[in-house]
């Protein structure tokens, strides 16, 4: 009797399960038939797109401004530099040939060139004329705007007084708001804020 292996014959014909298995053919790692989803072109493209989007948005998020809420003082406090000038409340004094009208100059500011944060003085039209002449002598580099023209008839009527008040306010806002005059003029702050200002002292 022929001897045989106790675990079975190696002869393919003796294989009780059929023909022997064929050798496996090599497959490409990038083959679309691969069972690994991480190796497919679609998944790789999606991953690359996500990475690119993350790189694109990262600097935008990092450069976003501070979104903290402003404090009450920051919202409602005065600005760093502010200056408000009003010419208002005209009053007519005297009788006959001695009549004249003066105007209140109200100033609110935190600019260091002015000593007072808020002040109120009264000036008449002739005071403005002296003031303008002094400014021209002091500040040769600055063109001083003109005053409203003189009126010789009905100069105490309401319309004439209001027109002059508006013109004086426009003049004063231009002059007081000029940075060179704020720092270089000696008469500016005194005219706007000093109640005892004397035009003959200049």
C-alpha cells in the first residue's frame, strides 16, 4: 500500500474543494476599484480642497478686529479734540446816535490753546473789526476771511441784525478753527474767552 501524508495529499487532483487557487495579480494603489475610500481620487480631492480652504480662512480669522463693546465714556464722552463756537443772543443798547448791538460768543472746547472749557463773552461789531486787524498783523501766513459788510440803513432791524449775527459766526468759526491761528495767535483766545478784553491793549 502506498503511503500518504497524514494531513492529505498535495496533489491538486486530490483537493476535495476543487481546483487550486490562481495567483493574485498585483493591483495599483490608486486603482478606482480599491476598497479603501481614503485612496480614491474623489476622497483625496475633497481632502485637499478642505485643507486649502482651511489655509485660506485662517489669516482672515486671525486678522479680525477687536469686537469688544465700547465703554459708556467712549460712546458718550467728548471727542479727543472738539471746538464749538456760537454767535448768538444779540442785544441792542442805548438810544439815538448811541445805539449799538452786541452779540454773545459761546465757546466750548478742550483744545489746550484755550484756557477755559466753556466761556461766554459779549462783543460788538466794532470789536470784531479790531480783532480782525490784529489777526492780520499777527499772522502774515494766514489769509483772514472778511467780516460781513457794514449796514448804514435800518441797521437795528431784526433782519439786518440776524444777517450780521450769521456772518460773524461764520467768520469766527473759520478763524478759531484754523490750526495756525490756534497755536500762533495771542489775541485769538483772549477775544473769544476773556470778558475784560480791551481792544486798545493790542
